[in-house]
C-alpha cells in the first residue's frame, strides 16, 4: 500500500494555500459592506434600475462612463478594480470576477451570463492566487455565455462567439469562437 501512495501525484494542502485577501485591496469591513450592497442593488433581479446599479458601483470605486447599461443579476467582485467606458452594455447575469483590474473600453458589449475572470492559481506549486488584468478595447462584443481569462486583451471591435473560452489575446476586428477560441474571420470588411 505504501508503494501506491508514493507513486500517486501529490496533493496540495489547500489549508496552506495563500489566501485571496491579498487581492482585496480594501479592509474586511469594506468587503462586507460591498457584499451587502452588491446583493441588494447589483445582483438583485428584482431591482430594475441600471442607474442605481451604476451608482452603487461608483460609490465603491468603480470608474463607469456615461450611458452605461448594467442589467440585473450581474456580479462584480471588487468594484474599485473596474473601469468601463461610455455607452457600454453589460448583460444580465454577467460575472466580473476581477481580483485584478478589468478595463472595458467605450461602446463595448458584454452579453448575458458571460464571466470575466482575472484570477487563477499556482496549480503546480501551492495554489497561491495569481492575478492578471483583463482589457476589452472599444467596440468589442463578447456574446453570451463566454469566459474570458486574465492576461487577455480583446482588440478593438473584435467579436467573441457564443460559449467561447478566451485565454489568449484577440486581434482587432477579428471574430473568435470555440473552446479554446480560434480565429473565425474578420468582423468587418471583405471577409465578413
């Protein structure tokens, strides 16, 4: 039996993994206050006002431009690490799990049930939190139920097809689709 244990892959003890509090950037009291406000005003499907949602995010440090539509059931992990340009649409059920900076340029769309995540873990070492910023340039459309990971830049006016998983940069004006996302042509112009 000892032979079997020695030949098995190691198990990383999660109790020893460096925690996420290092990524918070705010005190536990501010985190608790944000969790309550997010639950009442941002995530709440019965709260219909996009303006109230945006006001709550701004009150906790998010930089949000004019004319932004922010639908119900959205989640934002750390609003002080969120910047959204003018005239963006954030669809229902979007989860911005931003343990690092998320920047969304003007006139961009992030559609329903998409997840933007900036965190991962050192899975070969100690499961320590690793964060990388995520940039969505102006004019991008991330369609429904996509996942976009930290360290990615979605180039100006690109389009991410439904259900895609994006873990690499996307060039401006391109369409990507699939898991993993692959180039599927030009969004505009002769190839379109």
